[in-house]
């Protein structure tokens, strides 16, 4: 419940500012009390237990990814713990993060958020759902056979779940890292629908006439229907949660700058799937206004039907039958049911949050066929589709439609905005064309020299293009402009192979798994395997299924002789990224060392298929074939390895041994002498011993 703040005053010179919404309760206590019980008011809050039963289904095992989760209470705080079980039965990839905030009222779901020291909000993987009396299940998008990297709560999420927060300077650019400063507000407050309350409070405290006090605040009920709908649609018009995109914030608008009574189209442009894509009847969790706008009741009302026709946003419940009767004369059979919405706006399971059931706001003559509450599998996330049409506002927005459609439309419609060139550069990167991405980012920087997003994009494009010197110059400037940006430091570390830059990135963001992994690789190159192992493990604490970190740790463990552990991490790495021949080859070697020869043969065959140009894969396949007695095929594999790498000493040694066993002394001698030139002293020693056995000096 909102606690009234009675003693509050504003200096006369302060502009129309957003206030602590508890001020509203001083003059509007009944509305404040009833509104506090609504889902909107409870959409975001500091962490606490509000209906969840921690003894039920906790801990939770996510079978698809083989991962355990638990919700814990300790010293008055809530935590979410995650771990896996290694081959030795011990816990691995253990992470325990405090739950600092909860997103969602609990009417349908609650998502748990961890706030980092840096000011980001991380959405934790395990969520709570109200269905079946309370259920633990994976948060939307997380129900996969692998874990995802930490998901940062975007400005768009905060926009629809909370009052406006404060963000640091320089982080309102499109594509900026979402950071939040100070104490976060808790729930959608009065001002999200009524606009900033500074002038209203000042007028009331000055003793102004009642009419002047009312005019100093937005009352959505007094707006024209289009603007009235805009107030609701700022949060409830999502056409899809898939990266269509659903909407693009207009360039030059900061993330939390929309104010009620202004046209929503001046803040954001919305897009929908093009007709004929087969997705016209999708039903998603934030579809209320989107589905209402498809209804004949809305379309034929000439603006008379809006969201607040049926909903009083200050109240949790309403008599919807009475609202329907205002327009429709009830037949006797209908009156007997006493439930208009049950038939004409049935509850359905949402396709994007599959553990939630919501009212479908498409007012239909008859409900759709089928079991609308049947369980659904989580659908796969698709990439940016591009086959879109502008949905809202009705006035054409060619720039934003081009951005939504992507290449080639984006490239064909140049616009004089730095954000446009950033979008163009990112589109070329996604298409794999770094050569065209570079000038696009350069043009963005020419217009906005200190744009962190453009500097990061250009640095990335130059790095991928192999233009190291230019990349270092751009990224060095970037870390001067934004010294607290971990991504810029990380990319600088990549281009310079700099452990110090990776350490700086980690100091800024300890959950950056890629930085830990790269630092581990650098430390291993420097001859410090123990420190490298610690970094690989930290990478996997943050992101248990980072394929590179899994492979790197497996290589290190195999070299140390810890073969069962190495095989465990190799197996996970090749499952997630099956086309890395080096990892599969080393996995095959590890399996063979564990006497799992059939498994080793399968892996080495997959390695050769993934990269037929890998000399290491061909060499080890030859070794396995030789062990099986297929000496002729083994010789062919060694020959292919040597063709790909003529100075491959180990392949020469292996070929020489087989030729010697077949009685081809001349052929064996030729290969063994080549092995004598290898830089590895062990290979040279073995080659010399083989030559001695052949009686060759």
C-alpha cells in the first residue's frame, strides 16, 4: 500500500518533475489504497516472499539442461542458487546470486532480479508461476537443453513494469548498456498514466482554483480516445515478444521520456508481421491492446471503446457483464450464463510465457477451437525477421520501417542520423559483410564522435576484419570516452591479446564470462595453468554452457591427466558447438586414453567432417585406424595430414612406424628423417629410436 507523504513542498523554480508517488496518497487516499492492490502497482518490487512456497518443488531440477536451481532464504535475504553435478558427483558451475528485486505482481508470474554493483539488473533463470497453486519453472526463453548467458533487464522491460528509474548520463542512446542508478521505484505509479506531478502538487499547495489544479495533471478519461488509448498502449501494444522487431524507439528520445497525452507515435513506432505469414492468431502475454484493436467492438465503435471502457485502472476488479450490456441486449440464453468474457474473451495459455494463462482481449463471436489451456512447449527464439509492416502510428515512418526490414531496404534508404548509420553497420555485421560495416560506423562517429555504441561497433568490425592497428586506435579512444564500459575493455583485450584489458573488463563486470575465458587462455599461454583453470571455472560459473570455456578447461584438464573431468567438459562443449574440429579431436584423444575407442572413433570422424583441412584430425584418425589393424587406410590418413602440413613431425613419425612394420624400409626412413627435424624433442627422440631399429644411421 502506498504510504501517504503529507509534508512535501516544491520550490517554485522546479520544472514539472516526476515525484515520489507516495505524495499522491496525501490527497487521494482511497484511490491510492485501491490502486495499491492492482497488478500494475505490484509489477516491480524489492525482493520478498509473496505467495511462493519455498518448501514446494524447491530445489528444482531442469532436466533438459541438466541443471539444478534452488531458492534460499538466509539472514533475511532471498538468493537463487544454480549448480550442476560433475562426473565425480561433486557440484560444478555453482553460482549463488542475491535476489534484489522481483518483476511481476505474482498474479501470473514473478521473475527474480539480481542487481550488480555496476547497476545492471540480471534476470535469474528460475521463475515462479501462479498456475497449479504455485509452480517453479524456467523464466521465458530459458527452457532449453542448454543454459543461456546472463540476461540483462533491458530498458524496454523496465519501461512496462515500473515507474521511471534514473539512468546514468550517456546511457540513453539506442543500443546502450541498460544501467540504473540510485534506489529503483517499485511498481507502475500514478505518473505513468497521469504524467509528472510536479505542477499539479505545486498548484494544489499554492491554493490555486480547483480547475487550475486539475489542468496541471493529465486525466486520461478527459483525453480524446486516440490519446487515451496511447496511455495504455505504451505498455500493452506489444505485437510480439519475438525480435521482429516489435517496436523501435524514435531516435533522439531517451528510454523513459514518453509522457501521457502526447502521441505515442512521437516516441515509438510499432511493427507487425506482414499479412500472410500465418501468425495472425498468435497470443502473447502483452497482447491486451493489440488484440482489442482487432475486435469488431473496437473497430466499429468509432473510438468509443477504449481500454478504460471496461477497466478502471484504479481497481483490481470490474463488472464486465454490465459493461457488455451497455452496448448489447442480452438474449435469455446469454443472460443465464452470466459470463460474457468466458465465451467471448476466453482465458488462453500464452505462447511466449507458456506457464501463464491470460484473458484474450480479442472480443470474438465465438471462442477459438481447441483446448486453450493445454500445455505448450516453449517455442524457439527466431532472429530478426524483417518481413514486417508498420502497425502504429498510421502515419508512414519510412526510416523506421527500413530499419525494421533490415538489409537491403535499410541500405537503400540513407538518412542523416548517427543512429541510422549504427543500425546500418550492425546490419552489415549480422550479414557478415565487415567491409561495408566499417564505413557505416565511421559515418556514425563522424556525426557523434563519442557514441559508445558506434565506437564499440566500429572496433568490433575492424577486429573481425583483421585491421588490428585501426581497431586498437578506435577502442583506445573508446575506453577514454567511456572508461567504465566493460565491453570496450574486453574488445580491446581481444585485439591486443592483453590480460590487463581483460582484467579491467572483469573488474567492471565480474559476470562477463567471455572475459574470464579469454583471460584464462592468456594465463595458460603465459605458463600459469592453475590461474588459467580458475578463470575458466569463473567463466563457467557465470555461463555454464560457454563452449569455448568448456573446451579450454577440458584441454587443460586433459594435459594435466584428469581425463574423466576433461571428457565431461569436452562432451558438453562439442554438444553445444559441434563444428570445432580441434575440440572434437582432443576429445577423441581423451576418449582413447580412457579406452573408449568406439566413442573416440566417432568423435574423430566428426572432427574430420567438421574440418577436412585439419591435419591433427587426420593424423589421429590414422592412429585409431592403425590400432584397428587397418594399416593401409591409416597410411592414407597420415599422408593427408602431411599434405596439409608438410612439416607435421608426429604424422611423419606415425607414417614411418607403419611403413617400417610393412617392410618398406626406404619409405619409413624418409618419414622418420622428416620427423627428426621436428621442434618437439620427444618426437625427435622417438624418430631416432625408430631409425636405429631399422639399422639406419
